């Protein structure tokens, strides 16, 4: 590889040195549509290897023999061939290319290439598509728009976490999320939720590991190359806009409204005024008391009739977003300056979020061949939210349907809302819960880069760039102290004194990444047939982070949220993380006659987390792009096929899946040490193999792109396969070894699938009406081939909750949901007890389904007519399952609708059998048609073995159809404001997101995209009450161009 | 010129590579220690052993008869049916291995250094005690191949008898090593490093105490083995060479590194059955068993002096028979084993956050001696046995009447309380000639046979170990059958401690042994003994 690079360079220099008998030709090149000069246009004397390119003002000068023909090529424009005129002076106008094949995309390393050159699957998303739904999170606005990209909002609430995965989960425990790169700066994925979407020019999604050579192995999961807007020469523009967005809870757990408070007995349910459980008598409209008398002797009397109060607990959220951007440029300099302020109140009562961001992008040509560029982005966000939303959600579900829940907001002053007088004996007032448990979170992000680019000769550029991604933040969370009155503790044994001792926790951290980089790029038309684009570079990366936290509990007095205001000793913690890497890479793209491109990369990384022996590793890749339609002109001339491109690639990437300092076992203080100044260490539970290596993913992909009928039909197809070996896993070992886990390289996972895209433009009229409809469909299947060396069967726990968990299981798709189910006979019928009619639960866990969708479909439609644009995006996913762990909230409480499916009466378990004979080894079962459960009330539905402990009862199909986005925008005719000289354009738009969601009947719970675990966890497939209910958003925007 | 450039390039490359190395050599852990010393590990391992003692104590309280399910809770499942699975009690195994790994580290780092003989010996003694506890619940265990880290990921099992014999050897050698060290120090002071009081939260560095402790553990092991026919010759030989001059524990073996009313720093027994650091309840799903309360409130024996210091609101403490889940079962007061009112000064088993954690009581030491004397393992005869028995009861009173600061708070002496106790419990059998005499359960002098003597000794041990070492009480029940269940097979709360819902197939309807933990089946499956059952299998010393 290195040799090849060297010989290529030599070849190039030799070619450049050759001269001929010539004259000087000068001229300028401009673009047809805007008449602006085009810098960097490649000019070549036809039939020779002589060439040059235009300078920053579009001017060129070249030595050419008399009568020669010059070839002008520029990415994104039609190539022109012109004869040298006698004057020796030329003015050349290039037309923009109509085919997307010639669209320029900014890809890895900030390199601009034409789509024709790309040998791997990639999708370019433009600013207009991205911001049509006015999502304030860039990641969410990509959902459904890119083949192969899976976007999951894993939670609700203000600014939820997003998980982005391309081509499935490869690493069992390591990171599977796509790398995010903003203007060549590698940034944490969380930056996506903090980036101003209005700043974005384009997002290039690289589905495969193609960016790994330029960004290092962190790009092994694919990459999102985000390019922000910059000033344009000769264009000054000021945009001011405001967006108001309303949100409301769109999917709440399905609740029953037939039975009120009470727990039993089952035969004759009785009403209990202070009960949380809803297994009481059916509602009858009579007047009942609730709760116990307050200290003042008051008691509430309300009708025993169901209400919608529980659903009305969730607020309507509102977001106001104001944007300002200014951009300008002249022949030497350009800049883009923007600011955004966003304020959001969520659906959870009292939750607030705000975000402010600022960006300055600037460029200056110091000389004709020396350019300086500068990018900077500062974002700050502030959360003021409850840290006990899950508890409050449960409190809501522990409220019977007749309770006037929303009247209990003022718990400080209303004696019935105050914990001392709250009707519910066992669960708190959810408004109190939200109010009493809060957190304030601050995050500041600063990212940016400075770049110098020097062209010592026209064909060679030397680039030096230093980038910074820094984040610092702090948080304070507390649970306030509350003391029950003696009266309340006296009448309610469960309202114990000292129940809310109060606690305070503070944290602060910083994360800084500095990344200097050097890149040499050589671009030349070697001969009439061959072109080369070679990059040689090196980069250093230094990530430094430190986290501090302090906490204490047992508050000395309420309302003073300081960690020193406690009766218990303050605990503190510190964690420092520093990792560094060095990478050297080469990237060569050789073109043949504009229709065949070979692209090869190689990179060697050195990573500080690994031992000296293993820290260096090399990974190569190669891909080919072949444009058949250009190679065989008859295809194009047919008039049917405009473009037919084939591509394919192979790559190998290593992923370092251990943090710093993981190679040596640690000793920690346990058992309460230190005591009185005496230290006591214990050997840690994890043994580590001394020779941890990176996880290696070998992948290949192949596919084709086509455009038919004047680009009215555009499509692509890509098939891929990847194999990831040497996973870094903590293998569970028996504690008899002295350890409980052993970190080593083992296990293999394969992923394969295909990504397809089809876009049709059925209507395109001269009057300006255009309708396009598009679809993208992705199929991904993965399999855990092996887990632990020498073990045919294996299982790795990713996360568990209640009676179910998410696992990696040898031979199965990953992640796999497993949990308990009913005891069944060999025909899969539920075995019930002949005397009680009750089924029983298994102790072992069974596979209950894969949790990542094998099938994903995105649909979009766009209609545009003059200033009017209507766009929608739809999404469909299927083939996967979820487990909901809110059994306490739904079935223990009796709030869930499932507990009324049999009208709370005795019933025969469907598809059940009873044992009628046989031996214990070979029992005989007979279909059960008449043995009913001895109860259909509280004893059945809250009982573990018959219901709540049976995981399969809470597993549902996670399939959905979703109207992800719909928007309509209208550019006001300019005649309306032509009198006002300074207004150049006005756009109004209406947009909605997550407008409609269809899920199967088995989904009684929540949005199937949600996950109870963090976005970084691979334990996908469990949801619960820890996320606020999903929301539906409607908004309108007014945008003015000055 | 070319050469110069060449050299420059190479020079730059070499310089670059070495600075690269420096640039990348930043992987030293700034957050956690990656090396340590035996002096820093030993204190933790001693406290860890105390925590472990309490883990066994609490975990075995359902099986050993000391507690029962409380009212207001459902879904006890295997707690009342005894149908435990391989997922039950797994913490016993993993915590023992975890603590012993630390002790083994201390041994490995010190065993070759005569200067550190006291460190090596203390660690070996505790390791032996902890392994013996594990054998007492699981019988065969990985021992000789255990705790080898990644050198042996699937350690083979050793037979329980062999483990016991090796533990006896370890204890003997430890005693000898301490003796040798003391002799060396007598000659030249300081050749063997002493263990500082702060490093040894058990005996404060007192090596004579450690020797007595080791000798007492050794006696416990040998007595258990002595009943097994196949081990007779071994135990006879061991008893013949038993060094009684070392003595046995005369004081309770209590660990206290400075427990305090802080999260994670409380005495384990108080954290389990007292209060939380914010004065909230610790345990509400269990209440004392009627069976256990029966040994105090007169249902079986009369002993208000001990009952009233152990239980909250005694004699009206909520109690139940294990397995009774009917509506009338009382709810827990949340503090049934804690007599105090959130202030220091309570007595009994859960005294206060700062109390010491018992690992072995002097009472047990005396009852072991009494049994060895009755059975003739140790010489001294019946008079010595009676003295040891009485000392055992007195030691139990003394322990329960200590406050958290180990100050005796009884209004009467332990001796006076023992005498009152013996006077209050008279013979209740059918032999009229013994009417008016004291019960053999409380007075060894009134026992008329060795069987009665052993019954008295083990019954008193069972009472003394209540919520101190519930596991050992349960072990001794399985070994000896005492305290006796109702001979007619009654299943009332004072007839048996077996669960009313027991699915056990044993005659006494209790659990024979617990199953090996699931992770042993999953990760060491080839070595786990097969055919282990809850009700069919026995620990080797259970000979009935």
C-alpha cells in the first residue's frame, strides 16, 4: 500500500515536469445560473496530461499548443470541451449538471467528491429535507429519510436521547452508534441534540465503514458527516424566523374505567376510600368519600364515576424557537453567523428546557493559494425537570378512575393535596412527587476548528487543522425533606415518620477533545484516461475528561438544597479518563475516463487504551464505482436509462471497545472502609486478559444506483454483510475462581441485509408543479455466531428488568428478549391447576423475540408548486418485540385495561389444558373447557405466577406505522412586500411531527421506539414508565429574509 | 544532500516514534489502586468475614427456624414451600469466595516471609472459618483448585471431608506459626511484626486470642467430623494430639472497625434487623417465628430475661409459624428484633449502628467444649462438662446484655440470671421421679443420659445463636436433631420449625441442604456434583 502511494506520487511529479512547445491561454470560468466565478475548475489540454485549475476568482492561465482543445471539468457541472481561440483569451460558462450523479457531496475528511465517485452506499440529506418538520433535534429529523439509518428516540420528555444505528448492532457490548462529524470535528453523539438544525447545509450519511480511514476506527459504525452553512461570495443574507410548536401526549397506557378503589375479596369487591388498587366494585355514580379525614376533620365526597383525570395529568407542552442568521461574502472572505434560542415546556408538569446556540463560520483567502477557515459553535442547554418522573407516572396509575387527580396540583396549600391529607394511603400525590424530586442540569458545548490550506502547487494542497470538541456541565438534584404530621402517622401506618429524609447530589464534569490533523491531497488528471486524487494524512487525538460528584442524604432542614445541609456524611467521587490516539492514513482514488473509480484506503492506529504490544493496528479498505451508462454510451442514448452505476467495496476496521485503565485489575475499598482512618482494600471482581485486542469487523457491500426517464425514476440497491470477531466481552466466570468476570476477546456477530431506495417524480410540469414520492426499505438480519470460546451455547446479559431481560444468545438474532412464560405442554398449551384453574409460571427464561426490527420502511412525498411545498414522511417497522415492565402501574394497581378483559369474572384460561393422567415423566393433558380460575379479580391479576411474574404477558409486537412528519410551507409572492425594500422573502409554514401512530392491539403501553435503558446501551427491547408518554407536535413558522 | 535528507527523515521518524510512545503511555489508572499490600487488605478481609458471618446468619433464618413470613405480604413461594432453586442463596457462595480471595491474597503475600507470620496466620484462620461455613451449606466445594483466578476458570470440587481435614491442618499450622513467632519475638523482640490494633478489628492484634479462636474453630470441625464413622480414626488421632494448653475462646469474637450510623458503615446485624441510618425500617416481610419465641415465652422454655432484650415489645412481639399465610398473621412492626427507640442503649442482638459484629460467641466455645467433654473427645469428665455448659449459658446472657459499647447492662450478673433460668424451667416429662427437678434442657446436672446431655447442650446452643449465627444453629440441628421436634410428628408452631407448607420429603420436613448456585452450573458445569437434591442430599456430618 505504502509503496503504491509512493510510486503514484513519483509518477505524478514526473508528469507535471514535462513541457511542450506552447502559448499562454488565459480566461475566466463562471457558472451558468448565477454568473458567479467558479474556483477550482479543472482545465486540461485534451490528449495530454497538461492541466491546471482556476484560482479563487475563477481565473486560469495555461500553456497550450495552438489549435488545442481544452476540457473544463468541475464537479456538479457539465463538462465542456472548447477549442483555444486565436486571441488566447477565453470566457467559459459551465452549466450545472442535471444528474445527481454529478452532485457534489462533502464526505469524510471534508473532501468534496461527486456521487459518481462514491463506491459505498451513502445518502445525502439536504437542508430543506432536514428542516421541513422543524424538529429541534437533528437526529430526529433524519428519521425515515435515509435507507439503512435507524433513528430511535429512546425516551420522551424534554430533549430526549436518540440512538442512531446503521446496518445493525455489531458490537455486543461496545458502541454501535454512528460517528457524528460536524465540519470535520468528531463530536459526541449528544451534540446532535444540541445542534441548531437551521445551521446545517447537508448531512452525508455513510452507511458502511468507509469513513474509518479518515476518522479512525470510531467510524466503524458508519458516520454522519454534517456540513454547516458558510457565507457565499457576493451574497448577503439575513434570515429571521420564529417557530412555535405545541405538543401533547399522544400515546398513554390503555386504562380501564369500570372499577374503582378496593382490593377484594374477589367474590364481593368492597370499596376502600383510601385504596390505590382498583379492584373494587364497578362504578355506579353514587357519592362516596375518598381518603381519611384530615387533621381539620374534613373529608372529600365525590361521585363514584370514572373520569379522564389520569390522562389529563400530562400537560400540553410548548416550544418557542427564534432563529437569526447572517451571511455574506466577497472574493476574499465570507462568513456565516447564526444564533438560536429555544425554550420548551414539556408534557411532564413543571419540566422546562432551554437551549441557546451561536455559530460563526468564516473563510478568508490570505493569498491566492493560502486559505484560512474557521468554525465555531457554542451551545448551552439547561434542564429543570423532575428526576422522579417514573415514580410520578406510577403514582398516576395508582389513582382509581374516579379520583379528581388534577385538583391536587397545589399540594402546599390544599389540605387534600398535601401528603398529610392526600387520599391515597400507599402512593403519593404525583404533583408532590414531581415537585419534591427535581434536578437542574447544565451543559455547555464548544466545538470548532481552525484550518489552514496551502496550495504550494496547483495540484497539491497541504492542510493543517486543529479541532476542539469540549463539553462541560454540572447538575444538582435533590429530593426534599418532608415530615408527616403526627396526626397522619398516627392514622396511617404506611405514612411513616422519616419516610422522606431528603437528599442532595451535585455533579460536575468536563470533556475535552483536541484533534490536530495534517492532510496532503494531490489531485490531477494524469492523462486523458486517468485521474488521481490521493490523500496522505496523520492525526492525533487527545480526549480528556473528569467527573466529580458529591452527595448526601438526610437533610437537616427542608428547602435548603446544599450538600452540606445534611445529617449524614457527604460522599464524593472522582473519575478521570484520558485516552489518546495517533493515526496515519492514506486514501487514493484513481479514476478512469470518468466512469471507473478505484478507491483504496489504509490506516494505522495507535491507541493508548491497549497494551504496548497491541496498541498498533492496521485496517485497509477498497471500493470500486463503475458507471456503466457512461462507459457504454448506447445505454444513455436509449433515452430510458440516464444513469446506471455499479459499486462495491470491502473493508476491515478495528474497534477498541475498552475504556482507559481497563487492562489492570483494581483494588477498591469495600465493606464500609475507610473506618477512622484505616484503609481496607479488596481485590476487584474482574480479571482482565493481558492481551486485549480491538474488535475486528470485516465487511463487504455491493450495489447499484440508477436514474431513468430524465431522472424521474431514481433508485438504488445495496447488499451488505459484516462479520465482527474478537468482541471484547467480560466473560462470566464462577466466583469460585475469585472473580466474577473475565474480560477477554471472544465472540462473533454477523450482520447482513440490504438497503434500497426508489424515488419517482410522476408529475413535473412546465408550470412548476412537481410531485415526487420516495421510499426506502431496509432489511437487516443479525446473528450471534459464537460467544465464549469452547462453549456451544452461551448467553450474555445486556440488561434485565423484572421477569425479562435482553440477551445475546449464541445462534440467535441480537439483541434477544428472554423471560418467563406460562408452563405449557408439548403442544404449547397453558397448563392450569385443575382445582384453582390458575396457570403457573416457569422459572427458566424463554426466548420471547428479537428486539430490533428486521424490516424498516420510510416513505415520503413532496408536492411543490411555485412557492408552495408540501412534504410528508412515513415510517414503518416490524418483525420485533418489546417487553413492558410497568406491571406495578398497570396490573398490580388494576388500572390496566387487561385486567378487565374477562370482566373481572371467573374465566377459563384460553388455550389451556389440565393434566388428566399419565406419569410425571409422561403426563397426559386434556383441553380445558370448563375449569375457570377461582377468581378473575385481584388474586388473579396481581399474583406473580398467574400474571405479573409472567414476562410473556407483557411482550408485544413493536411494529408500527407512523406519520413522522407533515409540513406545508408557502413562499409569499414577492409583490406583497416589494414596496418594503429590505424584505427579500417571506415564508410561512405549518408542520407536525409524530402526528399519527398505529400499533398492533397487543401494544397497550407506549411508543415501541422507547427503551428503558440509555441510548448508549445495546439492551434494546424493554420499556416502562421511566419515559414520559410520547408526544405529538404541531407548529408554525414565520421566516423572513432580509 | 540526499543522504542528509535521508538521515533527517530517519531521525525525525525515530524521534517521532519515541515521543509517540510517550504520548500514548498515559494508561496508568488515576481512579483506582492497581496494587496494594497485605497490611491494607487484611483489615477489610476481617470486616468482610464479619459481614459474611451475618450474611449466613440472615440467609439461614428461614431455614433454621428463627423467623417466619409476616402478614401483609404475599408471594413467599419457595420461602414457605422450601422449593428453592439454584438461584436461591447464591450470595452465600459468591461472598465467601470473594472474601476468601482477599484472605488468600494476604496469605500468598506473607506465607513465605517469617517476619509476617502473624499476618499469614490470621488470614489462614479466617479463611478456614469461612470455607467451613461454605462446606456446612454445600458439602463438596472447589477448594484446592479454587481462587486461582484465570489460571483455572473451572476449579474441580474437593470432597467435603477432605476440605475439612485440610482446614484442620491449616488451623493447626497457624497456631504453630503463631507460637513460633511468639517464641522468636521473646528471643529478639520485633523479628516478627505484630499486627496493629487498627489492622485487626477482631482481636486488636492479640495473638493469644487468635490461637484460642483457631483452636475453637478446630474443635468445631473435629466434633462435626467425629460423628462420621469413616472419619473415626482421623478424629481420634486429632483429639489425641489436640493442644488444649492453647485454650478456647473465653470472650466473644467480635469485629468492630468503627461501625457508625452512616450508610455502608453500620454493623451488619444492625443494618439487617435494626434501623436504617435515617431511622427507617429494615425488614418488614419477616417476623420472629413462634417456634423461636417459644424458647423464651414459656411455650417451650421460660426465659423472659433473654426474650425481653432480643425482641421489640416482647412478649407481644408479632410472630408466626413459617408457611402460615392466612389473614390473621400479624404484620411486622418493622423493628421486631430491635428493642430500642432510635436512640443508643438497646441490648439483645440488634443493639445499635455502632455495635460489634459477632463472628463466634464465647457461648458457642463453651458448648463445644461441653459436648467434647460429654463425648469424651476432651478429658475432664462430666463435672467439667457441667461447668462448661453453665458458662455457655452465662456467656449468652452476658452477650445479650452488652450494650453497643460492650458495657454489661444487666441488673443481675449472668450467673444469677443463669441460676434463675434453671430454677424456672422444671422437668416436664412423664418420669414422676424427676418431677420438681430442673429440665435437662437448662441444667446439664439434671440430665440422666448422654443423649439428654447432648440435647441440653445443643438446645442451649440453638438458643444462644438465635440471630447471631442462625446458620450454625441450623447446622447443629441437622447434625444432632436438637432442639427436638415433637416426637409424634405434630406440625404445630411449637412442635417443629418446619414450614407449614413444607414440600420436603424428609421425616422432619426441613430442607436437607441448599442447591449449588446457578453460576456454578453455568460456568463450571462439568465439575458440579450431580444428583444433588434439596431434601435427599445431606452434608457429610449429617449422619441421621
